[in-house]
C-alpha cells in the first residue's frame, strides 16, 4: 500500500493506493476557495409518522 500527499485547487489530499487497485483520497487541508464553494446541505425534512399515514389510508 502506497500513501502520499498531493495538492490541487481544492487543497492538500492524502492519497492511498491499495493493493487491489483502488485509490482513495482524503482531503486533509481544504483551501478557503474550496470551502466557499461548498453547497450547504438542505435541512432534514420533518419526520413522518408512517403508522398514522397507514391508518389514514
């Protein structure tokens, strides 16, 4: 298994090349520009009461 770091416009990445041919990347240090471009997650929807919905059917 080979691990190294690389940098690009998003920031500094830890890259691991696994023996099975899979390569994984972990963003260690994001750039401020990368953080500014993040889209916020939508809020969780209201929880549903499925039992009540079934009863109403």
